[in-house]
């Protein structure tokens, strides 16, 4: 009953607030490490339906990435998965902007929706910066509790000293299953390693290799990422990253998560950084407070 009430309240809050809100254009300002000339791509990946659900749309509609994350780490993992597919399949961004001298880039003229922001690997001085993809919701709930269409976000990133000629790196992938008893789990899946967004290698993960693989001696001069080649039917995928390790998670909707690895995987890795993701949490939190307030008033009577 509580879940139905929360879903109803969320649906009402997400409905357009009159003609002014429906026609209003928005913007997203990205701040990135005070690095100038860094290119960022903007994709419109989804929208909120009247049911209260967040759904992928347009060129992203067929990707099995769920927009129902419960914390910032999960939203980062969803963004990473979407960014990988956008690069692999050479999807056309809605806008491309470069940061100014202060590291700021602005996307404008935006409609209501869910946006993916992907930055390119950049070098400044003797440091290489690799930005993390992020998801931004328009509109969002501002500090005063009202709807806002002008977002300002900080892009998280990893940085390292510029590699010398011939420098190499390793990259590790770990498969995690979150599917209850795993009765419908496939015996194997394929993971693609991307070099600057292009497919470089494909490996098979299964119980035989403990659902993991390590690529060694890769050139340090490229940005490396992974995607699941084809997500099993009935599953959604997300891709978390911690250092050199990519955690590819397959989840079934409405299932309680089991221990990572699913009969072969390793322990759960900690997640770092933050993602701008206020809409789902703030709206659900506001709905919960409303429910609690109603209950208190009834008891007071």
C-alpha cells in the first residue's frame, strides 16, 4: 500500500506544472577540474512517464539499462553503461561543448528529460584527466522545493601523470549477478573492451573463469572502458568502476540482490565520487514525509 501511494505521489509531482513549465527551456552547466578545452557530449536518453517511471527513449530506448537506481553509486553505474553503448554504437550527441579556461561548459535550450553527459579524456600540463559520465534530470527540485530547469553539476574524474612513450596499463572486468536464485542465468556472457569508444577485444565470462578477466599491457595513451555485448533477456545492466576494475552487473527487476559474484565473482567493490541525481531520491523522500505527516495528523485527532 505504501509503495502504491509513493508511486502515485511521484507521478503527480512529475506532471508538467502548467503551460509555463511545459514550454520552459533548461540548461546544464558542467564544471570540470578547471581544465579548458575539454570536450563534453550531451545526449537526451530518457524521460519521466505519467506513471512515475523513468524510461529510456529515442536512440537509447533499446538498451537494457534500468533507470531505477537507489543510490548515487548505482546512478553512476547506469551512466557508465549508457556512455559505453553511446560510444560503441557511435550515437549522435544532442550537443557538444568545450570547457572555457575555468573548466566550465554550458548546454542550453534543453527540454524536460533525462540527460547523459560524457566527457573526453583530456590532458592539461603533465596531468591526464578522465571524466566520469553522469546523468542529469530536468526539471529538478531546487533548494526551495520548487521546480528548476537550470542545473549546475560538478563532473567527477580520475587523474594521473601523463604516461611516457610505451607505458602500459591493465584493466580488469568482474561480472556480478543480482538475480535471486539465478535459475534463469545464462551460462556465459560476452564483454567488449573499448579503446576510445571502439571495440578492441571481446571476451567470454563464465563460471569456468570465475566470471572475471584481466587485460594486460594495454597502451596507456587511450581511454579504456567495457560494455556487455548483449544483455540476457529479462536482465538490466550497469557498469561500475573502481580504479582499473570494471564491475558489470546484471540484475533482474524487483529481485533482492545476492552477494556479488553469483557463484564465482569477487566481493563488492566500494564506489567513489558522486553523481548529480536529486530527482528520484528527493521526490520519494518528499512523498514519504507527506505520508508520515498525514499519519501524525490522524493520530493527533
